[in-house]
C-alpha cells in the first residue's frame, strides 16, 4: 500500500496552515469593508469572479513557464524575451476576460434589481482591479517558477497553491483600493 | 502567434470559470442577512473556499497518480488505497476547519472589537468543511470513474472540473451550515 492517511495529513498540514493564515487575512479585509459590501452586493458577486480568474491566469502562466523551463526554451533570466511575451499575453487575456465578465455581472445585477451604481464606474473598478491583479499574480507566478526550478523543486507543484493564495488576498485588497479611488 | 493561440485556447475556459464565480458570488448575496446576524461569518469564507480547493485538487491529483501507477482502475476502484485517501482528506478538512474557526474568532476579537460566539463560528466552519468534503469526494470519485471508463487521462479532467464545481458546492455548504447553526432555525 502506498497511501496512508496519517502521511497524507502530516505532509499536507504545513502548507495548508500557511495558506489558511493568509486567507484569514483576506477575510479580515472583507470584514473591515463589510458595510460597503452589504450595501452594494454587486461587489459581493464580483469577489469570487475576480479571484477565480486571477488565480487561473496565474496558474496557466506558471504551468507554461514550468514547461518552458523543463524543455529549455525559457531561460532562468528576468530579461528572457519569451517570458516577457507570456507576461504581456496574460495581461491582455486578463483585460478581455474581466471586461466580458464585468458586463455580465452588471447585467445580472440590474435584472435582479440589486443595485444603483454607475456602470462605467463599476466596469472601471473591475478592470483596474483585474489587470493589476493579473500583473501581481504573474510576477508571483514567475518568481515562484524560477525560484522552485533553481532549488530543484518541480514548479508544477509550487506555483498553483502560492498563486491562488496570494491572488485571493491581493484581489480583495485591490478591489477595495479601486472602490476608494474611483468612488461609488 | 502566442496571443491568438492563447485567446483561442484559454478564453472560453476562463469565461466558463468566471460564470462559475458569478454563481458562487450570487450565493454570497443570499447570505446578506446571515452576515448581519452572525458577526465574523464573512471572515471565514475565503479560508474555507481555499481549504476545499487545496484538499480536493490534491485528492484528485493523487488519484490521477494512483491510476498511472496502476493501483486503481475502473474495475478496482473501491480499494484500501482509495479509502486511505478519503480518510486523509476528511481528517485534514476537520483539522483545518478547527484552525480556521479559531483564527477567525481570535482575529475578530483582536481587530474588530466584536464578540462573535466562538462555538457558532467554529461549528459553522466544521460543518461546512465536512459537508463540502463529503460532497466533493463523492463527486471526484464519480468523475474519476467516468474518466476511467472512457480511458481518458484523469490528470487533464479532475483539476479544472473540481476548481469550477468546488467553489459553488463549498459556497452552498457555507450558506446551509450558517443557516442551520446561526440562522435561528433551531
């Protein structure tokens, strides 16, 4: 038998506990802005979307970099051209995805008569949050991929947990930052 | 060209995952009254979702490896290896849920000066954690079984499927747990 529940628990606990501590911090940011969220539920709908898409784009970038590093067509160099190309593509994809989803969320909210908020302001807030999040998550993805590859660890195991956890917290942080900047 | 190729291959999946996020987010709006009556509830949400995602994708990818190693297959699915994996995932969910509950209680106390009932918060997290664990383990086994029968590689299917359904199932489990324990039904 190769699997043993005690081993599964023992090996998973450390990384999971770290992830949970960071996520509780994200939860605290939500609690801090709870009044605003309950007043404008459109942002409540947006949070899982912002985080899900950001985490996905970051993980895809990480997986592509990991494959590139394994195969050897991406080098361990911050100035690598192929890496830059991947980063810019991720930002572009992020922009399009968040634009489409922001419009869908706005339409759904209007139909369920959830809100009174300026559509241009809402779309601007989601786009700014999304693009900044994709940028931040991509940087974390690149650093984690490079770092783990250098340490002889498999980037495929490292990138996804790091990127989703960091992405969740930054996504919520950036959202409230841009709600503050743009205003509602 | 990279941009064209990536838009064609990943945009549909990203939009699909975004729609999943909208369903999960709409469940959150159903909980507005619960957020008002149970202080500290909103704090645990990102942590429960992240715990669920981590534990179930790891479960799915271990079953994928077990398949490649020849330990499990469509005819021999319900064996000791699978049982150990299920027990491991459930115990992990239970332990991590307790940690989430305690951390949420302590941080509400320290940072927000509100006094949530620790038993309510901790039992909501444990119930939501275990409920979503059982549902997602069951779902994973069904997905794995169907994938085996068709002869596909489970590694390509379980990850995205669990990521999309996981958030929605977990959000519903949090909603139901909060309603049962803190919603004044009992």
